[in-house]
């Protein structure tokens, strides 16, 4: 539930070159030159990002309110295909759009794509839902690198440090070798330029003492060496007193280009954060408490939320939910000649994450329950657990591929061949009190108590997991005719998993530990046909055979017996009309996945037999004239389980998948240079339909619609002041329900 919020923002920008975007040529376009540069269309927010040097596909990102169909976002694969000629759905949200709309974090930017919704839970703070799948079934990348299962390792990412958020829908195991049946999100950091110094700054203050600040810049040190550094901080008191989230993100990149054919990019991302320690409001038996809050949820069991419990903090005083993440990466590009290009990426990940909280809340409706000290818990109280998890992750990996252009019987062809490998060591220490309930607090006035210490918590249980993966992949695009392309790909992996569990006394638990060796293979193939130069239709069939999708680091012997298998069929159309002022895409898809691993508790998982999902997604962007622009999207998703029993008492077969809305929609309207004044006015609306909140489908979260407005005053050259009101109707809503936390 989120109340109305207000914010005042200042954007500063200093640039010595006009903003532009570069587009890598589509290898199948007979009229394409090596690099095409286009002027940016439409009125932009202040502090536009600087133009980039055309250093090859790895460094190229489209700018503007929406990514034009000729742009080549790298999330679509290594062929360098444009959005128009990629057989799949790609959405790109650029830095200037994130700043204009006030997206403080990458998840908010991803929400603006068709059919995407975000949420989180204590242990998985930044989850996304796409095409009926969520958690680790949506792959999160940072500059193209895999960091581990999303539900374990993903953190809220400050948008100021990002050049773009790129979204690829549907299975992408053939591209990245990981469970990504719902889609893939790649968060691309900002890179240096050689065309002069650039500086950007942001300072924003809003409701609940919310601060969002950033400063960064790019400077050419020499003609061949450039540096970019960005630092951002977000902090808030939270709309529930005691939550106090904040994060600090520092990124720096050194770009070396000694010749026109070779580029080296060395980057470092250092993120520290403290997540919100507000874990929600407990569901109660309304027949006992009364005081129901309407418009939030419905329950066939008579459960609900009371007015007395709204905006109450039920966690402990000294709850912990923080992390330290350091990621150095090195990218090397070598263009041997006009037909051959090599790229290598190396990276190392160090992460330390800590949780220690009262995470699960239960309403006590009858006498007989006791806490860890043996004290009786009064009916009408809220019982709490204690749960701590300490994670340490070390990962090292490398990816190498070559890109080759040649002809086959007079037809243009681009072929990519490469391999990658990584070593991941993940140590997870955790503990629980021996009692069912650690303590209890009042429903209407919860006491702010310390964490405390309870029997059974220490010494901790230890679970080190080692994953070693190596993969061989290839991609190809064959231009059969000027208006017909055939795109394909194949990937074969060697995956070794060693999952170990140790009891509290230090003894190895052979009954729950296991080792496995797996060899998934995946492919995709699909044609793209140009009806006209600016209108294309496509179809694609994609398979995925990979780890089964939930948190592999909590799976035990017998819970993970084989790889998950998925397949997707998708057809769609992409068009740029009215001299490029109207861009639209439409996609219809059908996905089926078997042997899915889903979380059923904070430390347990279960295997669902089948999950089916199908739907459609539409996006449209219209620039009426130099003053008015409209952008919107709508998506329909139908997602159901096949045979699935999450526990002995619940048969979820045929049920709706939790947290999946049938309909999502976004709409934005911007009036630029109002009355020829340096003033922009804008409004946005987001609609999310009702969703189920549990596997049994006894709990339903109500639909909601949010309206946001903003005004931007271009006070001076490269300086804009924004005023915003989010959730102007003060709509109360529930964004996400975690099936692993009952009560």
C-alpha cells in the first residue's frame, strides 16, 4: 500500500556536444552503412545524455522517448539486429525517460514495459513478473552479465547510474543459458565519450523525507582514453515509520580506444544498501476483529486487513536487511576487418548480504499458543518469527564470441560463435528459533522490541553451493531476400551443481545434500518479413531447458530431480508509420513450462508439474507535433498451473499463478513547451488488474489504477526543475504477495 507522495527535483546537465543516438547497422539491411547517426526526435527532458562514440554494438544504446525500431539493444543477442528485425519483443527505457518520469530505480522503469509488474519480499526485494512468470524465471543482467538466481541476488538498482533498462520478453536460455522463461532485463550502465566533457546532476526531495541525488560525468583524458564516474544515493523514512531504506551506488568506467578497431572498457560497480524492513500488514480473522479496510483484497476464508493495523511497523527495532556488492568487469572489442569482430567479457562478483528480522506474522485467534519463552500468547495478538540469513557470494566468469559476415549462395549471412563459463560459490548461513513463535506484539499498537536471542537460532545451519557452468552458443541471420530474414540460434551447456547442507552441530547432512551434472540444449528459430520498409511481421519458436526456475540455493535432495523444459511460440508485427512519428508493436505468445521449482516457504521449495501462459502485448508511441506526445501499452496474460500440489493440504492444479494480473496498462501524455514557455507538463496512468495472492487462490488482491503528474521548468540552459505528484488520488493498493510468507 502506498499513499500519495510529492517530489521536487532538479536536473543539471553540461554537455559540449549535441545529444544523438547511434544505431549499429542491421547486417541484413542492403542499404546499411557501417554506422548510421541520426538526430534525436521530439522534445527531451533537461540534461540529455551525451552522444556516444560508435565503438561497436557493445556500447550502442538508442536515445529518445522510445527506442526507434532501427536501434540495436544488446539484450536481443549478439547478431547486432535492430528491434525491427529481431524475432521477439524488446522494450528499452532510456536514461532521459527515467529522469523525466521520476523512476528512481530500475524496477520502476521495467514496470513501464507492456505486461511487466514488480514487487518484492523480505528475501527477494526486487522481483519482476513477465508473461506469467516471476522470481528467478525472469533473468536479471548487469551489462550483460549473469549474477546468479534473481530471487537471491538481485537488488534495487538506482536509475541515475544507468544508460538504459532493456527488456527482452520470453525464453532466452539460448542467449544466456539460464532460466529466463518469462523474460530478461539488462541494466546498462553509462559509458564515457570522447566528444568533450559532460556532467550531470540530480537532486530530488519528496514526501516521507525521501531523497534522491546523483552526480556524474564523462571526460576525455586523452584522445584515446576517457573516464566516466557516477554516484547516486536514495534514502527515505518510508511511509511506515521504522523502515528507513537507503542505497549508495558508485560506478566508474575507463574506456580505452587506441585504434578504430580495438576498444577496452574497464568498469567497477560498488553498491551498498539497506532495504526497507517493513514487511507488510498481517491478515486477520475479520469476524473477530472487525474494522475491515475495503478495496484492498478479498478472501474466501474471511481474512483481511484492519484499519487499526494500517501503517503499523511489526518488525523488530534493529532489523537488518543490507548488502555490499562489488563487480569489476572488463570488455574487449576487436574488429579484425569489416567482416570479423571479436568480443570478450570478463567479470568478478563479490557480494555479502545480511537479513535478521521478524519476517512472518500470524494472527492468533484462539488461546493455546505460546512463544519461545513459554509465555501464553493472548488471542488477538500477532505472533512473530525470527529468521536470519547471511550470504556470501563469489563468482568469476568469462564470455568470448566472434561475429563473421559472409555470403551463402549470394545471400548475406552473419554468424556468431562463442562460449562462456563461470564459477559461482554461494554460502548461505541461516537460523530459526526452535519454537513456532518467537514472541508476539499487539495488533493495534505493536511494541518496537529488539531482535532478542532465542533457543535454536545458533549455531547456524550452513549450506555452501557450488555451480560451474560452461556453454557453447551460436547465432545466425540469413538474408534470403532484401525483405526476408531467417534468424536462428543454438546453445549447449555443461552445468555442475554441488549443493551441501550442514547441521547446526557441523555434521554434513547427506540426506538433503546432492550433486548433479546437467547438459541442457536450447534453440530458437524464426523468420522476419518486411511488408514495407517500415513494417515487419515475425514468428519465432524458442525452447528452454535449464534449472527449474526458483531458488536453486534452497533446493534439497529430491526437490530438484531434473531440468525444467519450456517452449514458446510467438508472432508479432512492428511498424513505424507517419514519417516515424507513430511507432507500434504487437505480439501474441504461448508458453508452456514443465518441472517448475516454486518457493512454498522461506526455506522450502516444491515442484509444479506444468505452468501455461499465453497472451498479447501492444505498445504505441505517437508524436502528434512538436508539443504533444502520447505513449501507452496494454497487455493481457492468461497463466495457470498444471498438476501442482505445493503441500499436502493444497491442490493448486488449474489455479491462477499468484501475482499475475490478467491486464496491465500504461499511458503517458506530455505537453512540451506550453505556450512556447520553457515549461513541460505531463501525466501518467498505470492500471493493474486483480491478482491472486496464494497458491490455493483463496486470496485476491484488488485491481488498482494510479495517476501521476509532473511539471518541468527549463529554468536555464541544461537545468530543469521538476515537480511531481505520484498517486494523486491517494489510492491504497497491494502491489505484491509473497507465497512463502503466510499469515
